[in-house]
């Protein structure tokens, strides 16, 4: 998921200068009066009948088209909750602001929602959170949202899902999961290709995959840097050939990886496994399926083709409450739905008279969050660390479909679960 959002940024986003707009909120207390599910509280945004929550996303600007699905996913999940009676008897009301795809726009939107609208917390379906993250942490504002920036691994008040790396290597650890997957295809030596300008997390991801592969006895060649503005895919293919690798790991956007993968195959290279961190996209498959044949893609959520109650419920919710979205099997829409569910879970755990502090403390202590079955069980107390479990899909040889690669002998064949390496 992180790489899907980063890819949207790479395609469309030129970062604006960070403009921090300080909000003037102090952490409010909450006092309970009376009995029953609904209490009278003085927390920001909380009334006896409603909780106001801020939604920030880019409704305008260059990246807006890629994030329209995020609003649909967010609103659908809130509508499901309200149809079931709300959270602790209160209706959830979304107040939204457009950040225009910029860090300064996000800062202004956050200030307006928190200082003027007095919202309880924020759902940030945006890639422009970074400039305001420290301020939100300092104020104790609960935030959930799509994992497009490394700040999501650095602040206790910020909740997301699907990250494959830690905020710092000293505080994090790798997992065996990716190595187990490559070992399944008899990989013996892997080449890792990455873009060192794509995001500041690139080198951490290289180290994570290296450790995971090596844990299963798979040698790793020196990583290969690819920058599409200065590097020719043919040069990368030459480096892959020289590495004598029989397997290929891509820490690139799908747009960057596919020319390399195509050139490698055309040059006669074959791979026991070609594993990418981005590209699980039905529209991409429709347009470039032939070029994707044989490649595997990891995903932090349940694959769309799996017949599960959780996915059926998600698709029904999107059909009922977000009919404007033609294709609900969209990673941005699903990611927004999941991170909205995460906010609602935190609000429920905060109790009948919720406070921001209780939201953060109780949700951060949750060790078995799975968004109702949409993602593998996740320990939110280990924020900033890779999850143990992921799913993998493979493009069939005809390039016409994604096929789930089963984890043979696992309790759930749709999930590959490893163990943690390094810091325990």
C-alpha cells in the first residue's frame, strides 16, 4: 500500500515548501455524566449525539484524480458505522478539507479542522502530512490515514497499516516472510533494484529485504540504483546479468519497474521469482498485462479475488454508499476504508466518554487489529515495524489475471507469515 501511494506522488507530485501552521488547541478533558452508552463529554468534537472527525485529502491539484477513491472509501466506512448506530451511540460526522496535494495546504486544513471546527481527530488520506506531523503529535491529536510517508512510522499518535519497514533500523527488525516467499520458488541469489530518490525509506527497504532473503539462505548481490530521469533500463539489465542473480526484487513504482522487467526478459534473462512492491492494479493489468506476466506482487491486505466475508462486506458497502466509484477493487479505496475503520476502532476503544489520550493509548495497545478480516492480524503496539504476514499475487503467464499464491500448510492459505529477525 505504501508503494501505491508513493507511486501516485512520483507521477504527479512536486512537493511545496513546508509551511507549518500552528493550531491553538490544548488537550481537552472529558467528564462522564449519567449512565448508558452516551455520556455528556467536553472533549473536542464530542456531543451527546455526535462525534465530529476531520477528513483531509487532495480534492484539487495534480494528484487529486488518484485520491478521489480515498474519499469514497472513507465515507463508505463511516456510513456503515452510522447505519449500525454509530460509535458508542454517537453518529460520526465528517468535516472535510482539501489540502490541494501540498504540505502547506495540509497544515492549513489541519488547523482549520482542529482549531475552528473543533474536530476530535483527523483521517488523513494524503501524502502531505509530513510538515504537520510533529505538531499533531505534540498536541496529542489522533490521526489515521494512508501510509504515503515515513512519518507514519515515527509518531505514536499516527496509525496506518501495510508498512514494510521501521522508522529507524535500531528500533525495528526485518521479518523472514519475503525470504520464505522467494525460497518457495527455489531462489538462490537475488538482485534488488531500487530508486534512492523515490522516498527516504528506500535504503531501509533494501536492508529489510536483504535480511529477509539472507535468513532463508538466499545470497543478495549489491543493490542496483535506478533513477528513471538519468538511468537507462538497459544499463540496469546489464547490471542484473552481471550479478548472476536468478531472482529479482523491485523496490520501485510499477511504472519504473515494468520497462526494466520487460527489457530483462527480452534480453533472455529468466527469473525464478520477480517480486515487486507495487503493481497490484486491475487497470495496469488491463493495459500492460503482457509485460507483467510472471511477476509477483506483495500486498498488505487480502487479495481482491479471495472469496471472504470481509471482502463481500466491503464491496457491498462501496456499492451502497459509494456508487460513484466504478471499481471498488482499488487499493486506494480499500486502504482508505481500512484506515477509517482504524479510526472508528480507536474511538470505540476510547470509551463512552472518549478523550484523545484514551484513543491513542488504547488503540496503540491493540495487538490483534485486522480491520474485520481485510488485513492480516497486526500488532499496533509495534508501530514502525514490518508486519509478520502478507499476501502475494502472481500475474499468470498469459498476463491476463492476478492469481493468489497460496501459502501451503498455513492456517490461512492466503497469508504468508514469517518470524521477526533482529530486535524482538
